[in-house]
C-alpha cells in the first residue's frame, strides 16, 4: 500500500470517477491510475469501485466505508509534512486562501498587505468562489483558510469561527427619489426595480427573508455574484442596488449615493473556516489574527480542542 494508490482512490471520487481528470490531477497516465486502484483493491481484498467495462461508475459498499479512512490517512500525511516544514522554517512557505468576491475585494486587501509585511517569505494564493465552493476547497485541501458569510457552518468537516458583523446598504444615483430625506422602508424600496446578489451570496437570504416577512414581493431585475457588477448596472439606471456596506466607498463610487439598510435586513456574520484535523502552520495563525484580531492563536486552538472533544464524544 502506498500514498499514490490512496490518492488515486481519493481523486477518482473527487473527479466524479473520470479517470482522465484523475490522471491530469495526479500528473500521471490513465492506465497508471487504473493500475494503482487495482493494486490497492488486490492488496485489501475488496473491490472499491463499481465498473462498467473500464469505466468507474461509483463506490461499492466497502469503498464507501474505506473512503473516510483513506481521506484521514492522506490528511495525516500532509499534516506530517506541514509540521516538519514548520520546524524547518517558521516564516516561509505557502498559504492558500479561499474567499467570496466581496471578501476578496473589500475585506481581505488590508489584512493581506499587513500580513505580507510581517511574513514576506510566505507565498499567498487566493481562490474565489461561492460559499459552497469555498467549503469544498477546504475539505479537499485545495485551500487552508476560507472566508465567507454563508454555508460554511453547514459542513461538519470544518471548524468555523465568527469574524465580523456587517449590514447591507442601498445604493442609487444621486438624483434618485429615495434620497428625499424620508425614512427608508421595505415598502418604499419595493417601488423600484432592484439589483442585488445571487442567491447564496453575501447575505441574499436575509434580503429575501425580510421581504417575505413583510409580505412584499420585490422586483429583482438582475442578480450578480459581486458588488462591482451590481454597482455598474445601478449606475446604468437598471435599478436600486443592495450591497454589503463594505462594498460602498464614497470616494470611489462617486456616481452613487448610499443609504444604510441595517434596520431593514438582519445583520450578517462573516466567518473564517479551516478543515478539522488539518495542521495550521504558525504563520497561518498569524494571518487569522491579522484578518480578525479577536481570533488569537489561543482562541483558535481552543476551538480546535472543542471540535476534537465533540467529535470524540
């Protein structure tokens, strides 16, 4: 049994049993992947995959039972490498971040800048995606730390920690009727077409819930993943925008004005997450504290201990 065999099994599941994609991910050949899987099956004495001819079509019952053990072995092997790297070099190495567009564009830059000044030898990579994509990046090991507002708490494989609260803001051209000095209400807002986030992004669920509770059906004419796109279409006159408050800057967004909508929609919580059981190098703790100062190494390690105890129980 070797790690290449275990990786072949893991990647086969992750890549939807497409051996061509597995071979590309592992930088080997398709016959090589098939051989690694067959050799492992022969050694274990069980069939891990269902097959149709030469194609893999799914996991067998033994394969389903053994997959978590394979995942754990590979995670432990990566942790072993990470621990040795941490002793060999405390302040140099890779750190992979995953974040939604709003976090990457508006919340992360200052933290990344400060972190780079402290750890100039750390190589940062930044991946963007939906909250669910971020969760999968963490689970698969593609990312070390993930930051998003939605979805992360739904995955038992992750440890999640609260970072900061934020509200929504309504944006529109300066001459819009909403800037007449009258209080902003859901009823007034619903008189105009709206441009806001896609479902599952940046607090969109709280927007929908607020209108639903009020018995109002808003006219959302366009939805998008990121605030920059939303603001662009608001500037073109397509409708009133609802964006995260951190996404509006009066100096930068000179063609728009903003009204705080914190009283209309539930407050949102941005969370940071990492995979349970994953070893975090010293500078990863430093990055977490740089991004969210209350999340000191002691706080993060306490959360890890609590998660470990809960899992054991």
